[in-house]
């Protein structure tokens, strides 16, 4: 990869970090830092793609073409065959660990990061279980998502709740909590079926 190409990708990742920070930060000092970081990313991008950015034509306005968002989830099992589940803080439902993909990493790295951040566990990915369209499963989310689900084996760590996941459990797949969506159940069922190709809609 040429230096100019690497710089362009770094600018994109830096801008995405700043955009996420501005979305979730309520601290005026942090918001100022993220705003300045966004300006730095814009300057780096301008050096590599020969473009002039203005308030009317900002860098990465996300208005080019509306498209589905991408998420990454993990069906991670321990040596006893139990699967790790999280209880989501936003809706109180049980789910496989997962979240929105971050710019700069491939799906596999995003999946393992979400697993560790939400549960405290580390794992080794075994295979792609499938790519799932939340719209197909009657999701009530405001956006359409494509979710890349992986099967994994837990290699270390301990169950550790987070701000997003107040409860983390290891459970027998045959005794799942009732408050679990159709999509989550489908991804887990496909992860349990070892001799099958990746699922898709």
C-alpha cells in the first residue's frame, strides 16, 4: 500500500473516531477535542484525495448514498458447550455479544473486540456463521442492519459486565432466556449447526 493510500485510510478512521465521540460525548471539553480531531482528519484527507472541503461540502457527510449499517456478533462457547449471552442495557433483552462495526478493522476484529468489551472474554474465531438482515427478522430497530455472525471458542477471561451489558452469563443453548429476539435465536441455532454453509438472506 502506498503511503498516500495508508494516509487516506487513517484519515477515514480518525474521522470516524471523532464522529463517534461527538455522538456520545456530553463533556464540552471532549467535544472540542473531537471537533479538532475531525478537522485534522479532514486536512489529512484533503492532502490525499485532492479535494477542498467547506461547510457546504464537508468531509464524510454520510449523505452520499443511504445504505444498511453493519454489525458484528459472536456465538462464543466454552468447553462445556455453554454460550455466552449479554443482557442489553438499552432494551433489557438477551443477545449474543455484538455491536456496530468500527472503521479501520475487518469484521473478524470488530467481532472479537465487541466480545471482549461486552463480556470480558477472549476467544478464537472458528468460522463465519452467516450474514443476517435484521429487516428479514421483523426487527423494530430504526435502521436496517447486516450482521456478520461468527462462531468462536472462549480462550480466556471472566464474565465482566459493562455499561452496555449489565449482565453476562454462560448458558446451555437448550435453556435460553425467554426475552431473546427471533434474530438472535436464529444466529445461535445456525452457530450450533456445525455442518452447514454460511447462512444468508
